C-alpha cells in the first residue's frame, strides 16, 4: 500500500456540539456518501505512484511468550530450561533494539510467577514478577546477557531514573496490610530511602506519566498531607486540611494533576499547589467515583461510567461538560477523545478543543496508540473485527487529517507503537516491526 492521504471510508469533518446529534434523512446521507466516494476515487487514481512500504523486521517468538515494549527496546520473555526447584522457573529475556530489531542480549532470570514488567538502563535489566498467589511481588536486577542476579527486592517495579541511578519500588505485604515505598540504588539494590505508608493513609506518585515521577503524595483520613521528593526521599512540604466527609469509610480521594493536588470528597474538590500545599480554589464538582487527568489547558474529571467535566486549572470553574466522552489524550493543543456510541458504532475518535469542548473534527473508528510524535501527530490503527490486517497511519489533530502509511499483515491484534515504529504480534506468535516512515 502506498503512502496516501485518505481515510479508508471514514467520515471526517465537524461533529455537532450537542451530545445526541440528530440523524440526517437517508437520501441526504446517500448523496454525501456518493460525493465522498467520488472524491476518494479521484484522490487515489490521481495520486502519483509511491513506493510500497518497507517489509517488516521479524523477531522470533513462540505462543506463550510475553512482549514488553518501551521507546528504544522490545523484550520477549520465553520459558527457559527447567530447574530442580519446582517453585522456581527460568525465563529468558531477549532484548532487541528499536527501530532495527537487532538482538542485544539474552538474559536468564529465575522467577516464581508471572512477570509484570521489564525495563532496562544501560547494561542492567530489571524484571518485576509475582511471588505467590497471595499477592506478594518482587523485582530482580541482572546484568544483560547473564544469569546472575545483582540484587532482588520483595517489591514491585514502578519506575527507574537512569540519570539518578535510582529505582522506585512499592512493597505490599498482604498478610500484614503494610505498604512500603523504596528508592533503591540501581547497581546495588541498597535503599537510599524508605517510606512506610500510614495505616489510615494513601500514597500516590505525581508528575510525568512517561518519565520518572518527581514526587510522592501521601494523605491520611485525618487530613494530613505530605509531599516527598522521589529521588532523595526528603519531605518537601506538609500541611493539615479539613478531611472531606467519607474518607474514613469510602477511601481517600487525592489526584495530582499538573502543578496541583486535587483533594476531593462528598463536599466537592479543593485544589492545592503541589509546591507548598497552599490552597488555590474550591469547586462543587464531585471527585469520589471519578478519575482525573490533565487535558492540555484544562483539568478533566471523568466518571467511571463516562461523561466529563472540564475545569479551569486557575479558578476551578467548570468550562464545559459532555456526557459522551469516556477518556481523553492530550495531543498538541487539542484533545483526542473517545465516545460511547453503542456497540454498533464502536468508539469514534474525535478532536476536541480543551478551552470550549467544541468538536474540531473526528477520525471515525481509528484508534490512537503510543505517545505524541515530535511533529504533533500520533499513530493511529484500524482493524476490523475478525480480520488479521491492521492499517496504520499518522493522525494530525490540528488539521483533522491522516496519512495512511501502510498495513500490518497477519496480525493477531496486539500492537504497540513508539514514535518510530509499530510492533505487532503476528498470528504465528512472532513479532513484526514496521517503520513509521513518511516519504
């Protein structure tokens, strides 16, 4: 397939601003569809010939192997040689470079359960896995290409900072109900700092979604709030607030978003500055039973059953609301949002202005994947139910246009992307890497 500016039959253009648009008469729809088809035929037949997309790079894998992808690596976890201890399993972690798929190392790791995540920094491989059926977890570090553990800590891997040489871990002790957070040295596994979450408290990390989080935030049912630096473990600031009603019964609701900490309950939501926990504003918007994310120049409060309220981050004022949106992804100065349109319509992908909630356009049944690229586009995928063919494209929310780059063939449906490549599991269980090149 060539590199063409088409939409494979999806409608584009502005959607109505109301949640439930009226249906157009059937004859008008047929006329519009005929015009759109004619335009597409002219675009395709009149386009200059383009070279076929490059063949994918194949990475061997078997049924039952697990795949983990980060920006520069793809990891394939396979069963290794059997051990005498029946409680321990050998796993082989094969590390391949992206975008060229070059094999970098094969590392043998002994684990006792399912592997949750694999990360690497330089020559160090980090593997987080399940220890038992009760819920205990562990993380082990190894030198790439070896079978000897550098260290092993009974805690789950959350993030790693290469510049700081620090690994962020969280230990959950189901039998005692304790929860500890650790910042351990990448090379030795020795704790640089530890923090025990209060029994009547809740801790979460704040900051970057993709990088190492700079802060830990803890709140107790009594209303005491603390912010810690994640690299050093030191206490940055703390304060006491009036605990919202219901925290002791329904759980603590705090959401770090941008440079704010939202503290919510049955009485609404209060925003505090993360830097010093000074009070910024209060809103009657309900946080309990909702989830929060940063939406470019707004704060989105989503209900778990759908619907969103967009707040002004400076004043807390509700800018706009919409019943149809279920989640949002910031891309440049716009939001890519998914809607609930019933089973027949799947989940159309729309472009929304965060200041007003106005719909800028839509990408129909394409779905976005991976992080935003440097040029402001995001990778889009489309696969029809029951087919093993995935079309991939670059979606540009600013112009509401897409550039189809090619198609991934014989795909089982498990696809991940980086800004440079698309990685998919194929029907035969192998992995294929397609370059996201634009001619």
